[in-house]
């Protein structure tokens, strides 16, 4: 089962999260028919989104992560809630690139240079939005930079997706480690030393490690206090009613233009591929609702 664990370490000088997400990323791969490099790219952002979303408090709070790059992938979008549900899509899901010299999938080559955006909709008048330039295009390092530059939280992010030879997902997961303002130099030095020594996230997970094991490796030598676990899954909440509301929000003029074309309107959900079809008569009914609104 995929799940997220949260914890503190070093006498609460560090807060941390880790997750395993093999099924979640495999479902995304199946829905979007992503190539191996795009499975890795989208998977990493989904894993990060699930962990970051779990830190929000409200049932209706939403987190959106957006990457826009000049590489062949063009961009990625991920949305997560506070209950461990996450969804996402790649602008170009079938990018094929040769592996890097070290044999790893070339995620940075697929994404290229660009921007990372983090939008938190917490039910306030305006959502909080932060944007930073991509540092490497590898996603984990870009989020590490985002936390430091936009939220002033020294952090370390590790994300990984390992593929099988048949292009299914073998394992996936990650961690987020964040230093709190009162962290001592000794704690910081110990964490930095640990991070230098650990192998990749996927190597640890492929050995059968749990999220708790992952944190024990990263925080070796520190006392860890595990706080909570949260199941996480790929879940799209689209529905005919939601699509209707989206169509109504287009406004009367746009709806009338669609009606005047005299044919069915088909809407495809970018997150799960579900298709919704509206007849001309159904569109006229939506126009009436828009007129009354």
C-alpha cells in the first residue's frame, strides 16, 4: 500500500516526510500511457505533491505544482489535497530520450530550462503562489531550491521512480526533510553528512525499505518520533457535474458559439482521460442556467 509518514527528529529540530508510491505512479503511467522518462518525471512530481499536500489542514485545501520548461516535455501539472489524493498529467506524455551516461532516465533533458510554480489554495481570498526558476530540471533539486528561496525553509528533497524492463513501475517514493529555525549547527552537520552518504531513493526502496526505513537512513544517529501515516493514491475527482460547472463558467457568449456549431461537445479530463459528451440540447440547458446565474 502506498502511504506517507510524517515525523520529527533531533528533538524536533527537523520535520520530515517520506512516502512509497509505486501503485500511485503506475496508475498515472497506465492512464496517460507515458514513456519511461515521462513516467519518471510525472511520478517524481506526483510523489512530491502527495507529501506536500498532506501538510495542509483543510478538507478543501488544494496544492498545485506546475513545471513549464523549454524541453520536449513542455510541462507537468500535479494537484493534491490534504487527504493523500493526487493527480497530474504531462503536456507531452510520450517523449523518448536516450538515457544519460550513468544509465539513468534523462528527466532534466525532457524538461529543460523553465519555471516551477507552487500554488496553495487554502480557501482564502487569494491563493498563495510562489514561482522559482528551475535549477536542474530533475524536480527534487528544484523543489529544494523552492523551499529555500520562496518559503525560507532549508530543506532536502529526494524523489525517485525506478522502471522495470517492461516499462512498468518497479518502485517509487521520496522524502522531504526540513530544518526548523532553531536547528543547531551540530544537527545540520549530521544531516548533511547523512545525505552525502545515502544511496538513491530508488536503491533504498528496491531493497524493500518502507517510508519509515527511508527516514531512518536519512536521519541516522538522530532520534526520530513518528507522528502519523496517511494512505496516498492517484485519484481524479472529475464528474459530469464538475464539467457542467466549467462549461457554465465560460459565459453565455462562448456557450452560444458552441451551440451554433450544431454538434456535440466532447470534453476530455486531462487528469484521467474520462470523456464527457454534451448534446446541443444539453448545451442549451446549460446556457439557460448561465443566463439565470
